[in-house]
């Protein structure tokens, strides 16, 4: 089916010109000549915009369709209701129940994801963006990419202000990893999640580290948290433990008394536990799908199905070996799941061109990991002193395990793993340059707020 039309060809250059013009104006306002981050702002946006176009063309002309166009199809159905009435459109956009709203039934009946809030949220954003371009795919994808970039850039800014001498290396980690700017730029769930993950990281740092309790930061934290919870709640299941540990270690390092540190740690753990229970009640239905029992059974079933399919046709599957569908059985595959997420596919496992590109990227990760472990082993002790490094590592390992144990397909995995790649990359580059940067969170917290305020002025 042909999803791209003549309007994509006509509107794409216009959208590129407008979005780049807006970005140039932002750069001139926030990052004047001489600012160290100026050189990364536009290139970071360019790769995101290019990634959105690239993946759209791949899905149209290589795959001949796919979930990105299913999201787009739902967006078109939503916006087609404007021919009926604005009220009908508003009800579809906010996913009102069909019961009591018979006028939306003709549209709901042709949208299989209407009852899936995770997928439908992507379609709803696509419909909103589509109002500006007659609901054309590539212009919508470019808007997805642009807003996702704001989140990724906010996340980059957060950590470059802690490690200012590493701005070049952190730019590579957060902005220029191919998987993240390709799979995190199109009309996908992942694009929204990268937006949310970036702004949530930024807002948490501003609120809890800089003690900036502005309405803007609080609203951004709530919005980003909600978006991730609705679209991919399992990201939060990996992110929140790492985030809690990050905050705990950050504050405990500033307390001189050992007894006081213990009290604060216990209090913080208690608050985090209560917060988790509250979070679990709000998103009980969504979390039910990701309970340990359900995840274990799903992972085991997925492994069996992929293994069966692979016997009869060539694919991009991988196998971690048999395990019991229990928590203990899953954890027994922890090393293999982390390895497959961060360092596979190996070159000889790439049966397709797209997978070969992922294999090349994974090989680079493996190379630099070994380089850091072998040649910078003395820097590894910094992990136990720097809360940021622990945060990067814990989130990367938990998330890598979660997606590695449940995907069993290299193509799917290459997209699902992108939230942890910037954090793992940042972990590697900071360890690699730790002595040269000669910085830590404790010595530079006083500089962070001044730099952030200067950027936002």
C-alpha cells in the first residue's frame, strides 16, 4: 500500500525550512557565538529530522508497511471525522467510549488500536500534528522528530552541565548514536518516550538537585511521567529504581554524619516505596501486563514462538536458551539478556542489511566497553564515588535485561533498546575521560544552576 503521496514530496521541504529556521532562532537566543554547546544544537536536530525521513522511506519501500503506518492510518481516521463535526473529532482524539457516543462508532469500528491507550496515544499526537499539513506522513514524522529532539537535548544539557569538559563526547552519546536518532524520530511510541525520558530527567534534576520548584519544571515532570506511563510503562519500571538510587546517593554524599546518612537513606527508601505503591495503584491495569509472572510467561512463550518460526524460515531471531517462566528462571538469563541488548547482533548473525547496521553499531559498543575495562580499569572505582555513573549503569542494565529477555528478534530489539543506549554510552565516555575531566557531582553542583539559567535566559 502506498502511504506516501505527492503531498509528502511538496510539504517536506517546506517543513524542513520552517523547523530549521525555528531551531536557528532558538540557537541564536540560547547559544550565542562562543557557547560550547552551539556547535551541536543544529547537527543534533538535523540527524533527528533525517532519521524521521529515512525510516519512513525504509518502511514504505523496503518493508512495504509496518506499525509506523498503522499509527498514521489511525491519525488519518481521526482527522477524517472533521468532515462530520469538531465534536466527533474531539471525542475520538480523547478516546471517549463508544457507549453513549454513537456518532464515533463508524470511525472506531475501523481502528483496531482504539482500545489500546498505548498505541492510540501515538495516533492522537499524529492527528494533532496532521492538522497542520493535511495529515501527511513525513511532515507529521518531522514534527515528531522535532519535539523528541527537545527532550533528548534537555537530557544532554542536564549531564553536560555536570561534566562540562566532556561536551563533545556526551554529544555523541546523547545525540549521535544512529539507533537513537533513527528509531527515536519517526511516528513511533519510542519517539514519544525519548521526549518524555529526556524531559523527565531534566525536570527531576532541576527540582531535586537544583531545588528549582517552578511551575514549569513540575508540569514538565508530570507530563513526561504520564506520557511514558501511558505509552511504555516498563521504561519507568527500569528508570525509577535507578533514579531513586541517584537521588539517594547524591544527597547522602553531602551529609557528614554517618548516622544521619543512614536515617536519610531509610527515610528516602520509605518515601520511594510509598511512591511506588501509589504509582502501582494509578497504573494497576498497565502494570499488570508487566508483573513478574506475566512477563516471565510472555518471555517464555515468545521464545518458543520465535524458535518455532525460525525453524521454517530465515529471520533475525536470537535465543538465550531455555528457562523456567519464573522470576528465578528469568534472572538466570540476566548476563545473556544484557549482552544481547548492548553487544549483539554479532556480524555473523546479521541476515539482513538493516540488521547488519545494528551489528556494526553493537560491535562499536563492544569495542569501547572492552577498551574501557582493559585500559581504563583504574577509573572503574569512580563508579562507586559518582552517583551519576551508578544511575547510568543501573538503568542501562535493568533496561537491557528487560528488553533482551522479551524481544527475541534483532529487528525489534534494535528499536526497543534505544532508551538505554544514551545512558550506557555516557557511562562509557565518562569513565574513559574521568581523570581528564577531573570532576564530580559534588564539586560542580554550584556551577550547574548558573549555567542552566544562562541557557534558559
